[in-house]
C-alpha cells in the first residue's frame, strides 16, 4: 500500500479483555517497529522485526504483550488481560532497510486503545 | 538521564514568522542520528528532517532546518515562515550507533500557529 495502515483506529476494551492490533506495513519494507505512546508523552519502543524475525522485544512491558509477523509483512500486537495502564496509542512504523538509515521510518496513524 | 530533552511543552507563533523548537540529547556514542517528526492531531508521525553526527553541515529540508551544535549536544528545529498547517506536536528523536538501534523520542513540543 501507499502507507503504513493500522487497524482498528480506535479500540475500547474492558479490563481483562484480550486485544489484537494490526499493522500492515509498506509493501517490501523489511523492518517493522511497534511503539507505545501514552497521553502527553513521546513514543516508546516496544519491539522490532526484520522480516519475520523478532530481533528485539526489550521494550515489551510485560509478558501480557506479544507481537508476531509470521510471513514478514503484516504484524499483530496482542495484549492479553488488558489493564488500565495499557491505555495508549500504539504506533507501527516500517522501513525499507535496516533502521540505521537516515529517514527510513514511515509511521502509521496508530491505534488508540482505551481500557475501561 | 534522559536521552532526549525537549524543554518547551508549548510554543506559540504567528503565521509567517520563524520559530525554533529546542532539543538537547545525551549520548556517549560518537555515531548517532537525530530526527525531527511532526505529529498532527490525526496521529501519524511525519518525518521532517535528519542530521547525522558526522554531517559537516546543518540539515535543511524546505522550510525546516536543523541547528546542530555538537559540542552543546543540541539539535534545534527551525521552521521558517510558519503556516497554520504547522500546528502540531513536534518530536525530537535519536538513534544511537551505526548499526541496529531503535529511535528514542523526547516528550514533544506543541506548536500553535495563529493567523
């Protein structure tokens, strides 16, 4: 596609519910990142994929967070047993090559998750 | 210590004037890259400008320029001739090292451009 597509755009979950957030990167982009952006804050790194390999998951806040990219294109971020502190915007970014490039990250519009 | 510091929570500027958004960074790695992103109310992060630590000249992209002062570890964004559409959150970010590294973002500055 022309850009990075994320769905749903908005998600309201009851505390304890599982959610799945989808990211459809730009076709052919090798690298994919997930970020979490709390209200009034800058994005914080969650995890990084190079093709289907999850090379860095050091930013995932707990074992309730799980991400996958099984075929090296679409990625899903799953949050189990959601809690109120999980409320945030979840941003996905993709890059044609590895993340060492100068401007190579294209971000999606994000999924705003509200846990009630 | 915070790696990226943006000390201005909000800035106001009149249309057609220039504005400077501050960013200081902290790293011991000699190789790093500095980025500025714009985030309008729609939510996406829009890449504006990049400065590499070894770049000899300040980066420029249209109305955007980066005032890179390496010794002071500052990378301020200058927007010339502000437009109403420039109203948005602006984030400074850093990538450390020359290989794989994530982006570390500051807390952002909200810019409001008035007519």
